[in-house]
C-alpha cells in the first residue's frame, strides 16, 4: 500500500496496544496524529499511519475510514457476536496432554495387539519379563475391528460383539497383572465411531455408543486416553501415530514422526514415542543452529506377523519399557523378540 514502510507489517500489535490503553480516542480525535508523533520513524507519513490504524482495527473501506467502533479486542462488534455464536471454540483433545504421574518410576508399554491377531507367545514373554508390575500403557489398537473395516470380509470374521467381550477379558487379565492400566485409543479402536459417522451419522449422538462403556473400562479401573489426545510421561510425549493421516508407510517411520512432532510443538528439542507401524525404529534429528535436537521412537507390535490384513509386512514383535529418573528424564528401552 502507498506510504507503507517496508517490513513494518503495519505495526498492528503496537497500534492495538495503544488503542487498548486509550479507548477514549477516535479517528476524529486524532489517533493517527498521536501515534505518528509518539512513534517517529514507524511510518513514512501520517497518511501511512492512518492506513495502518484502519488495518489493525479491521476498519478498511469508505464507511469505516473515519469512524471506529469501540475497541473490543481488535474485532468489530458484529464479528465478535458472530464468532461467539458460530465458531467451534470448544477445547479439543490435543490441546492438553494426558499426564501419567511421575511417581510411577517404570511404565511398561505395549501396542498393536489387534485382539484376534494377538501373538500369545509374545504376550507370555512380555509378562514373564515384566518384573515391575506397577503400570502398563496400551498405546493403541487393542482391537482389530475387522467386521467394521472397509475391506472385503472373510467367511471367518469375528463379529464385533464377540471381539468386545474378548477385549474386555484381555483388559481384565492385564489389570490383574498391573496396578495401573492406561488405554490409549488407536485407529482400529476408533473404527466403531467412524463406522457410525459414515453410516448412521443422524443417530450417532442419539444412541450414545462409546468404546469406554462397551469395554467397561470404569468397571475394570482402566484409565482411558482419547483417540486424538497425546500422553506425557516425564520428558517424553506419546501418540499412537495414526493421528497423522497417511503416516507409517515409509521405511523409516521414526524420522517422519519426529519431523511431524517438531512441527506440532514448534521446536527442535522434543522427544516422542509412537506405535501404529508395527516396527521397531529410532531417529535423532540433526542439531539446529542453537544446538538443540529431537528424538523419536517407534515401538514393535504384539500381534502376529502373518495377520491376514497385511501378510507380507516386515513387522517386529516386542514391547517397550520407560524409566523415569529423579530429574524427570525418561529412559527408553525397546525389546524385540
């Protein structure tokens, strides 16, 4: 715009701060003149300052050129009313992590059991190796939900109600083994809600079907972590990794997860653990200019390698143990069997 000083971006924050401190001022009372005098050099002319004020106040145009409404943040009254009534401003699951208490010094992590495809030998090895039975985290895909999938069904598909009962019994057995059990919902666990939204959207809220109630998690005393919520233990964050659409098909999934998590967090020095890919992988990012770097882990799976929905995949079987020290730093130990 004519008269705008390069690189100043209208100094909108400065203008809004000035107007909040001086709500009695209007354009007729000389906002632009006062600003231009108060901050010499910010604008090339008083007209450029006036244009900046109009931009910051969302008051561009002939009708609003000389008359400004009462400042309400920096929105006009009509926008503020419209946004309050129509925008989705409810808190989202990913806004805050699920915190696993630091008083738990060891967290055993298993993932991708896929119920009917669970490898019994791997589970037996895990239970024998787990000498610390204080806490267990199931990091997604307890269920398989093949009957609800979009793929062609075989003649021997397990019906959903039978799988629900099977998973309830599986959780019951794990709760008898471990004092605290956490269940983070994965994409296969979420398939019921997806199925209803795709096929019966109109009655989805009416019937009120929810996985925690179907699995009777409250009855078992199992802590539930939402499908899209991440968890935090010490200085490490955790996701199932299906939260990133299309993730997990690459050869080195940990590098992809690290890149996405650094982007989400807006910094380099992150530590994150995921599952979903059924492989054991680890990645460390290159140091940034300030010497910081990130780290990501992918846990192996607990299901059979020959599962029918992906028989030729190069999967790893195993589990993960997390240990928290006095500095709240989390050590990671992967076990592949």
